[in-house]
C-alpha cells in the first residue's frame, strides 16, 4: 500500500478514536475503512451497559459504509488504547469483525493496526482469518 495513503488511513483511525463512546472499558478504538473507489469511512467503538449490544469500531465503519451504498473495500486502519492516551499496543480486530470484513473485502484486503503513523503492522485479511467462511462457501 502507498505510504501516503497508509498514513492518511492511520490518521483517520486515530481521529475516529476521539469519538469512541467507552464509559465502561475506557478502551477507545478508531477505524478508517478504505472503499474500492477511494472513499474513507470512519468508525469508533460504541459501548453499551448491555455488553452484547456494544459495537466495535471496525463494524461501525463497515455498517456506515454499507448504509451509504458501498459494498467493496480495500483496506482498514485500526488504532486502539486507553481513552485519553496514545495507543501503547496494537488493537487487532476481533473474530466477529474479521468475519464482517471478509464479507465485503476485495482480494488482498489490507488490515493495518497502528499505534501511530510510524509504528504499525500491516496484514492481508487472509493472514488474520485463514480458511475463512465467505459467500462462496454457501453457493
């Protein structure tokens, strides 16, 4: 992935963290999803007192994009850490988010987990979800 584009996605993920609603865990996550046509859609985690109703940043971004008519995506940047502090570790997507990403990911979809624009790791979604279950599995 182009260095400039990767940096933009990471900055947008860090920016999205600021909107996280995390009154219980205080663990704020932001995501920046890159659509196939180059649009960037942000998402943040949104907690709920009924923990099962909590939504991750990655799914917030995907659901927002799908609601706007987008269906194919090239990459996502994710950044997470304790609210009010810079990320100290990488925030990997949970299993449910990996599955949702696979549903809409283009071939070679990239997952970038970042502490900041200089400190990140980049993966193909296939590395994080080997032998994943997708639409082709049920056709």
